[in-house]
């Protein structure tokens, strides 16, 4: 079973919010409590909050999606597609976001 934030909270005897604060708002906890939480998390194999889940909760994805109506390999072989994606990637980098390539099925 995959370790969870709740498992860490239960093991330390604190709330889920306190464990979350250890990762996201360390200034809200004493150094000793934060270290106890992080050490317990390491011991049970909890890797920390999932960045994807956090972005969904905030409503910010941090990526520009490009939909392809042909095979995804086209994006890497067609000279015009390569140049287009290079331009999109450059603009995304300037805004601190990623690039997501999504192939759409032919049907």
C-alpha cells in the first residue's frame, strides 16, 4: 500500500494540516516538529505532497497543451511542426510553464 499524508499524520499523532505545513509552510511549525514529521515520512516511504494534485487544487496546471490530430511522432519529424513546437516551448519557458503534447485519436 502506498504511504499517504494521513499515514504520516497518524504515525506522528498530528493532523493532516500539520503534516502538510511541514512541506508547504515550514514557518508554521517548530523546527523539532517539522523534523519529526519529515523523518517519519522518510521511514514509512511517504514522498511528500503530489505536485499534480496541488496544481489541480489551486486550479493552475502550469502547462500549455498542444493537441495533435495526427500521430504524435509527426510533432518530431515534420519540420514545420518542430519549428511550431519550438516557438510554443520558448513562449512557455518565458512564462515558467511546461508543454504538454496530446495526440487525439483519429476517430
